[in-house]
């Protein structure tokens, strides 16, 4: 028998609609209406403004840690707006704009990073899972929700965020495989920001693209320009509509870049060059979309200024509410892990209590 080349039916495509200066490729225009376009712009500014505040708050000891989305705002802000209230969004940990869009109060987003359990509680009626820090575990949850939708005969879809590093975890492959076999209504949305802490993309996988991993599981992959709001919006809409219509899962790889630190406990200068950061800085999704909106005639300096003041106020009010609701008992860090505290922790707790006493720090309420 002759050898022959097997060509999979599934495909991978790449989509970019705005160039680096915000010029539109009219043949690919998703015809985003002006209100929605301005709304996505505002969401991206909320995410960036919150990022800046959170880094400062962490440095001041007002939250424990924070993982900024600086440079990646287009991904989650343009993708989450595609989801209807009955659809589910399963988050990773770099999507503050998505939480805000789905009605999570700003202070609740801050509470998560401040170590408060309330930061994990979705607002009444929101079909969202909270932040998932354990890498890729949320992909299996997303697959499970999509399976439940299918069993119940619903026509909704699930959007699941993850990072490039998460694609090396077993959970991701199990979720992809199951979603493919059972033809589930789920879109796996990889934010390929080129780094998993200090591990670069080329040490994460030998695949030419992350999108092509879909082919092995029997569905299509779509690689998007992750700093292009229009490409993200159009690509997510298309795959989500396909899922809702019974067309099965998709894998999106949004090619983007983490301009900031991995988290506040990271110093990226130790593992990447200033030139690389400068190259991506030029593709910052916010000025790029801003330029597009100005060229389209829906944004001018006056309106941009109004949106910025509005955003500052939204974030400031959220920070104020977080601060007003803070009631910290440092001894709480011993409280929630064990029903009965082991002897060495009883000792540590007592030692800590005495230290707080000596320093005059309030505790034990
Ligand atoms: C199961 C698990 N292993 C390790 C970690 C520590 N950790 C936190 S973020 C991270 C890198 C994740 O990289 P990626 O998936 O690319 O997401 P990004 O941080 O770039 O958004 C690691 C290894 C973790 N949180 N969970
Ligand atoms: Mg990454």
C-alpha cells in the first residue's frame, strides 16, 4: 500500500483586523456599533486604571499580591462582551475588565487579592466562576459546565480563559479531549502573553502555534491578534455563536504580551530584554483602539477625557469601598485551615499574638 499524507479536516486560521496604527482592514470589518466600541474602550481603561491602583496598593501593604493584565486588556474586554447573561464565563486571573463587565463591584475584585473570601462570590445571578489561580484547573470546570448545558438541551456557551503556560498542564488536555469527543459548547481562550512567569513561549511547547493543538482533539483553532480589539471581538463572536448553534468547541489563541510584571512578587528584568518589551509596547491595544475610534469619528479629545474621568471615579469609589469594609484581624491567618489547630501552630499563634500586643496592633476581634 502506498504511503499517503493524511490531511485533518480541522483547520487553523489567523485573524488581525486593525494594523499597529489602528487602521481598519475594511474587508474584515466586524461592524461593531459605536456604543459597543466605546464601551469596550472604557472597559479596557477600567482594567488598566485598576491595575495601576492595585500595584500601588500592594506596595502599600493594602492587598497581598496582584497579577496585572497590562498590555492584554483587549483580550478579555473584547471577548467577554460577546457573552450573553445566560452564557458562562470561566476565568483565570488576569481578567479584571471581564469581572467588571459582568457586574462584579470593583471592591470585590480587590477583595480577592486582599485575601478576603468575599472576593470569590459572584454577584447574584452572574454566570461566572471566580478567579482561578491553580493553573488550568478551570478548563475542566468549563468543560463540565458545557457538558451540563448539553445534557440539559440549552443553547448557551462557555468561554474559558487560560494562559499559554496552562496549555502544558494535563487538565487542559483532558478538558480539550472531553470537549471534542462530546462536541461541547465551549470556547477555550488562551491568552498567549509569551511568558509563564519566567518560562518563554518557545520552552512551553514545540508547536508552531498553540491554536493547532485543537486539531488533535478534533476541532478548529483560531489564532487572533490579541492586541486588536476587532479581531478578538469578531473571532470570539464567531466561535461562541458556533458553540451555541451546536457546532462544538473551539480553541482561540490570542497572541498578546504581558507588558507588566507577572505578579507583584516578580521582577521581569531578570529574564527578558528591554528591547522585547519596547517592541510590544508599540502594539499596546489601548492607543491602537483609541486611534481607530478617532479615525472612525466616534471619539475625540473631549469624549476621551470624559471617559477617563469617569473611569478614575469608578476605580476610586471601588477602592474607597474596599478600604471602608476592611476589618482585618491578623490572627485570622490561623483560623480557617484546621478545625483543631495543631500544637506547633497553637504555639506560633501565641507568639504572633504577643508580637501584635507588643507593637500595639489591633487583633483578636
Ligand atoms: C497548578 C499550578 N502550578 C503552578 C502555579 C504557579 N504559577 C502561577 S502563575 C504561573 C504561570 C502561568 O503562566 P500562564 O498560564 O502563561 O499564565 P500568565 O501568568 O502568563 O497569565 C505559575 C506556574 C500555579 N498557580 N498553579
Ligand atoms: Mg502566559
